[in-house]
């Protein structure tokens, strides 16, 4: 009963905070000020007073346009728009209720729109491996993305977080300033098929972190693997019905200063305890595409990852400006996973011009490799169906490796608005050689209300 009582009080706080947003908009003198952190301003100082009391209201928007300029599966030119609204509240429970070293958060998200990758860039029979609009996906619906409480023990050495949230919030974390999915957010969730659910999907979870020293910490988590939470209409599902297993990630994170410039290095491993089908073999160890028998079931699947981020230079002694490099790599179970490995590298220069010190320019390249057993399975399936012509609707496309590239420029229009035009080039969309390489023009809008 105590947990239900706490959750009810947290939800009431969100409702009250949302009402303050609406009321405050009408009287905030500094709304739309370029120096404000928020588009709606400080509501006459009320927002700052709420933060000092332990209530930090979060409201944001991400919108992304993708237009196919050339190539792809269908070169009929068009543009697509996808977006996400977010509303939530972060609570400092020590300030609110006197609970030492305790925080909580509630976050709702709503996604809408369409994706240029699905039928213009990629063959609809195969799709693309990445996406030119990363904000697209997980249904046109409102979701409860975060509902958690966090507490620090033993002089902040031990940190425990429990509730509903996704793996990528704490494990394999990565920023999302590019528009192509291959350079945005937790990459394990993009390629670990059907087990690791990224934002905006939440799962019942617990994460335990131990701070070894100021630069190094280790963490372990347990996340309920429940595919029914992906379904439309289940955005607020909190029950465990439909559970298939548990995802168990572990990670070591090192955050050193190199020449006084910040860096972060992550190495991790995950294992899912849910049953997973083989991508090629049947229950007897033969090729399922040939025999027609059910695919062999494995009692788990696993993988590991590396992430590196390092600022390389400062700009005339200003550490907020300079060149940054980042790299990602993930490797997955070859028996059960569609993608067996992925790698990317990105360069971002923050503050490239003295007249635009808060702008940034980024360039990235990514490689996404399809499991060879998936390719072999498709070849056998086509042979068993007597189909060899790619243009035959019954043909199963042969998928191997997709490459994604992005060049972008982030205009820091105000402290609450960034507009990021970009160009993307996709080689072998979906890993299908028969599909023409594609050039996509994008525009990403990031705003904090």
C-alpha cells in the first residue's frame, strides 16, 4: 500500500506541475527570451522557486524531417515528418519530504508521424537497418516512459534505482544529437533484436551502481522482458503479464580527464534469459528454410558493447568548445540475432565559429552487418520457393551490410532551441545490394519548453 500511495502522490505532482505550465505561460515576462533555458521562460520566477523546492518540470519537443533527394528503393521524391512531445517532472525528495539522497522522476512521451526510410529509402520487404528519422517508432501513442525512484547509500558510494525505465537510460548510454538512428542513443537497443527496448518504452527494472572512485563505477541491472509492452494501447501497462524473461546488463564506466579534457569509456555485457529462435536451424539442426520445420529455440541470447567519447581539443582555452570524437561497437549472439555486429565513429566540433560559439558541426559513419546465417536462410528460402528474380514479389531480399553517413550543423538559435539541418547517405539500404544508394536531406528541431 505504501508504494501505491507514493506513486499516486508522484502522479499528482505531475498534474499540478502541468497546470503551472499552462498558468505560467500567460504571465511569464521572459517567455521566448534567447537567454532563457526554457521557451516558456521562468514564469515570473515561479519555475526557479519550484526547482528550489524540489520540483523540476520537464517539457520538450523533437521534430524531424526526412526527404529523399536521390536513389533508394523508390525515387519518387517526398518528405516525411515525425515528432515526439515529452512532459515530466524530476523530484528531489530530500527537499520535498526530507528523504535524504533520494530522487524520483515521471516522464510521459507521445510520438507521431511517418518515416522516409520505410518505403522510399528501403525495400519494404526488407526495410532499412537504420532509420533516417530516429524519433520515429514505437507507435502513435502516449507512453509512460519513466516512473522511478533512486537512492544513494554509504556517502553516495552505492546508488540504487527502481521502477519503470529502459536499459539505455543507464547502460550503453549515448547522446542523440544526430538524426540518423545509427548515431543516436543506446545502440545495443537498436540491434539486440526484440529484447532491449530503448526510449520511449519502459520496463519494470532495477539498477545498482557502485562508485569505485571519482572516475570509475560499475553497475548491474535487471529488466523485465515483456514484448506486450510494445503493443499499441499498452503504453501504461504496469502488470507483468506477457513476461518472457529478464535482461541482465553489466557495465564498467571510466570517466577520465585527458589533458584536462573530459572523456567517457564504457564496456558492457548483456544476457537475456528469454527463449530465442535460431535464425537458421530447425529443431533437428537442419536448415529450417528447406525442411519447413520450426526454428530451434535457445534458452538465452547475449552480446557485448564498447563506447568511447573523448574531447580532443579546446578552442583558445575554452573547454566548452573544441573537437570531440566518439565511437560505438556492439556484438551479438550469432545463433539468434539478426544483426551480429555494428560499429560507428563520429566527430563533433563544438563552437566552430567565434560568432556562433554554441553551434556545432558533426560528421559520422556507421557500419551495420547482418548475420551471415540470415543471408543463407534467405537464399535457401528463395531456392525452396523456386524464386530467383529480385523483382518477384515472393523473393526474399538478400541482406548483408548497410553503411550510414551523416553531416550536420547545429544552429543554437536560443538556449531552448536548436535547429540541425543534415545530409545523410545510405549505402546498400537494408543491406540489399539491389537497392540504389540513397541521399536524404534532414532537419532536426530540438526545443525545451
